[in-house]
C-alpha cells in the first residue's frame, strides 16, 4: 500500500491467536456491476474546525512554531491535512457559533476584541478569523469553506451582513470593508449552515422546532435575495436519540423545504458501560438514522408535491468520549482559558475500526448523503494531534479516513450483496459480523472497504468480483493490532499503522482473505 499514509508494516499476513484461528466465521461479498451505481459527492469527505480548545490555537495556527509560515500556519499540520484528503471545512462551529460575532474576527488583529465563549467556558481572542481560515484553505489547495451563521444569539440581519461581506464583489459598505481588510475578491462561499444544533437545550439560543423553522426559513429566503445559488443546510436533530427526533425534522421541513438544500444529522459514538460489542456495531445506528431521515424527507416532499430535492449533510460524526475528563469544560466566573486542552480523546484501534465502519455506512448511502464532516480536524476529537512547539502525528482514526478519501473520492458506489454470520448485541440485537462497500474509481480501479466487528472471531471473507476485475493487480492493507486498545501518542506516534498483506488468494474472479477480529481492511484492485 501507499507509504504516504505513514509507516506500514510489510507483514505477510495479520497474526491471529490460536483461539481466533479456530473460532472463525464466514462472509461473502458479491459486487454487482450490472445495477446502477451511485456517484459520491466530494463533500462527503469534509471535516470540521471549531473555535474550541486547541483546534485552532496550537493546532492549525501557532506563530513561532518551527514549521509555521509567515501567517502562523503550522506546516506539519497542513501536510497531514493534505494527506488526510479532506474536501470541505465546516467553520467556525459547532456550539461556538451560537454566541459568535463574526465581525470580531475580521480587520486588524490588534483591534480584535477578546470575548467570552459560553459554549465551552473559554476565552476567544479572535486572532484567527474568517480571512485566516480562507487563506489557510487556499494554501491547502482550495478546499471548500462551509460557513455557519449564528442563529442562537443573533438572527437574519447578521446572517445577511456576513453574506454581503463574503460574497458581494464590491460597492457596498460591507463588501468594501472586506476589500479594505485585504481580500479584494469575494470569498464566494457556496455552502452555509443555518445555525447549529438548535434542537439541543445546551445550545445558546435553543429554540423549539417551530421557532427555529420560522427563523431559518426567513433567513434562507433573505439570503437567496442576495445570492440565489447558495446551498443552505437547515438543522436536523443533534442525535438519533433526541426526544424530539422525527417531529423536529417534520416541523422544520414543513416550513423550510423549498428554500433549503440539506438537512443536517449529527452522531457521536462511544462504548456504554464497557459494551464493546454494541460499540463496534455503531454503524447499525448510523444506518438506521440515515434511513429514518431519508423517509422523513421523502414524506415531506410528497406532501408538498415538490420537485425540489433535499439531501442529508451528516456534518458532525465521530467517536467521542463525552463523559470522560477530557470533555469537561472549565468552570467558575474567573476561569476562561484560551486554547486550553479540551476534548482531546486519544483514539484506539477499536475506535478507528468504528470510524472505518461509519465511513462504509456513509458511502452506502451516497445517494442521499451528499455532504459529511468528520468532527473535528486537529486536537479536538481529531485524526491529527499536535504538541505545542513540537511534532504533529496521526491518530488511529486517520488511516481509514485518509484511505477512504483517497480511493472513494470521485468514485461511484457499486451495488453489492453481502451474506455471512451475525452476532448478538445488547443495543441492536443481531447484527452482521462484517460490513463492506465497493466503489469504482474514476480511473476504473475497484476498492472494497471491509470491517470485522467481532471481538474475537476472524472471518473468512470472499469477494466475488465483476468479470472485468479478475486480472487486476490486488493490494490489501489492514488496520489491526493484537491489542485493540493500542494508541498513537506523542511518545509512540506510529504504534498503530496499516499492515500491508500478501496472505490472500485470487482464484478466477474471487478474492479470499481473513479479516481479523476488530479490523478494518482495504482491498484495492488497480
């Protein structure tokens, strides 16, 4: 496999214990080239940068760092972000945006105010703002900015002001202010989030479904008066388990359907009470979440008799240990730190396998999920970690995202049929032991992404290929370790890597290989 994804072991195979070898299961994956395939939107490989903890300060931005450029952007982080393959960046929040005044982050830095951030009980000095984010994305290679507006403490007028500042070429007070601040051309931001998680009572300015629907619709209509071609994202439920789930979506779409393009979904997963079997099957919940929201969208469209299409933006998803110490915000009226470590989960092999499975789920629903954002990008529940003044490194979850983005971007999801053994979970009942998806690259290559969710059983996995792929060169790489709790840390930055493998068999148009327990595997045919 490709060495750009960090050091890879060159094992002949993935080592299995004697118990894993004797307790093996079976699964078969048939790739069907005859049925219609689904194109994958580039926006599916987005990420998320919020003014939270060290996501920005000592994350992507650290003046004085040995790799920092003249604008203070860390070069080592930029290289890893490029390698990760993200396509869009959702910014500036998140919960943070519901109290944010965008004007604070533009203009001369010495004039920008320091503010309290109520969402994370922190301070914000606004040294990094809209212009800095745009410049950073330009240096990355023009990745798309997905801007969120504050519909918590602010409203329609402030959203219109921000849009005028960003997208109107010249000739108005706010467009000329942008030009005076150093950006002569418009930012031309096409995708806008109408608030964030407004269904949650933790959100500053939390609203009922009807209150939010009315505000979001008025804002959408007015924004289109300035720039009719915008892609607008309206808030859906903050999780599949919200008490208002379903009713919230129906209420919001009833009011906003014809004026928005996307409905958002958010989901975070972590083991509950040590239940690793259910945790490894988190993709089952995401699959159900997407299916439920898709049905609600279809019902709303049918009720209106509309030709308009609304898709899903799954613009927050990841593994997040919300009950752990790392996710506890500072407290007291005199304690408002700037850039303090918050939400700095250190991810295990098991976490990475779950992330890989969630990516498989998103790809399988590429017909309705046209945008998604891994939350977040650097330091904060992130695939990339940094040490202030020191190195940056890949977390375990980096690998499945980077490889999926590389081989699935610009590709098409192929229809497939999977059969195999199941196992029992306390949360989801009987679930498939394996999960897989196949994509056809723009270059004609075929990639199969497969996960083994079992805690202890290896799976004899057979892939039945289309006739055209039987003579291709095959490369297999697996994320698996004997210790599923293994992590990459400052001291051991490459403890977990991808393992290139040769222990597979190709017979006619069938590939046979073993998927070790708690593993994520890429099979690529070039």
